[in-house]
């Protein structure tokens, strides 16, 4: 099975990045909102637990956002052709059984020439 | 749209609209799957068992919702044969998630209307502050993009599995913390 080219998910990282910081802002506001909701429903909630959880989630979302930004905005996106080549039919090396694309002349596994 | 050159407004509308519609399909699907796949675990009343609620929130809901949300994207893929970039598929996925979230959040807000309008508005605000559906659907949308480009559904299956795991983990955390 051929692996996806390096950096395939950079586009996804750039799309998700703003949502990560949006989510961090949401978790920051979470205890306040939960308090308002529980007050209006006359329910008692352990706020210490909620605040601890929301702090963990804020930190997690910010770290995830920074990670996504570094991954998404550094290096180059793979070319469309590099991804489309994965769709080509695969063949198996007659010597070692490694899966190869149809256009290769030499096996990447055992190094032997592939007969046409 | 400069960032998404191949995307047309109708693509966004289809993704958003079908995402919104899929909320109803997912609701029926979740109830149907819960009572048919796990009949012994499901109580007569959904309020009776905490375990049944956790099963519903952590396993069944992510599975059904993540399959239903990209309904518009399946349509764009099969009917329009749109030649979009991978990031555009992810953006369409996020729009499908937004459509789903709008309807679901409104349903939740109406569900607590008996406690007063204030409760509904706070709950609506809280749910819109946590864009889980958009993140999960963007991953699924990216998977559909990889499927379109390579012709191999395994990439879509892998991406949708990741979005289901993310959704399930989020629901588990939210259920445990209340």
C-alpha cells in the first residue's frame, strides 16, 4: 500500500486551526455559562470540577492550535498529481510481493527489475 | 472566495443545507440503532440508565452523526463530479458541520424551554462556543476529498473513523464532567 505524500494534511490543518482557537475560547467561557444554566435550572453543580476540566481543555486546544499552525504553515503542500498517483492500480512484485504502482520499473523493496 | 478558488456558493449551500437536514436523519438513525443493536442495554425510558446514555452519547451518536453530516458532500461528489482541492473539501465538511450544529443546537435549546427562555439562550450560546461538529466534519470532508482524488474509499473510511473517535472522546468528556 502506498503512503500518502508528506504534508498531505496541511490543508486540513489550516481549515481546522481557527476552530481550535474558537474551541479554546468556548472552554474558557464554559464554567461561566454552566453556572448560568445551573442557576436558571436551580441545580447545584461542582464548579471546582468544571473549572479544572475547562482549564485543561483550554490548554489542550491552544497547544493543538499552535501545533496545527506550525504544521499547516510550514513546508509545502503536496502537488495534486502526487496524490492522484495513489489512485493508479497497484501491482505486486513477483519476487518479494511488495505492492507497487503500475508505472515502476524497479521494486522499492528488493530492488529487482519488474518485468513488463 | 480567494482561499478556496474552485468553490462555488452552491457547493457551500448544498453542504450546509444537507448538513442541517441530516440532523433529523441522525436522530432517527440513533434511536433506531440504539434499540436494534443494543436492545438489552436500552431501558424503557431513556432517563433510567446512565450507562445507556453514555453508550448513546459516546458510541452510537458519533457513529451515526459522522456518517450523516457529509450528506451534501456525498451528493457533490456523486452528482456534480466537482474538481475541488483537498482544503475545499475540508471547508465544505466544516460547513456541513455548521448546518448540523445550527439545527441540533436549536433542538437542544427548545428541549429546555420549560426551564425558561434564559436557560435556552445560555445553552444555545454554550453549544455554539464549542464547534466540535465543524472540526469533525472537516476531517470527514477531507477524507471525501482524498477519496475523490485517489478513487480509494479507504482514505475516507480512515478519516471518518478519526472524526468518530474525536466526537466520541468529546462526548465522553462532556458526559463525565456534566
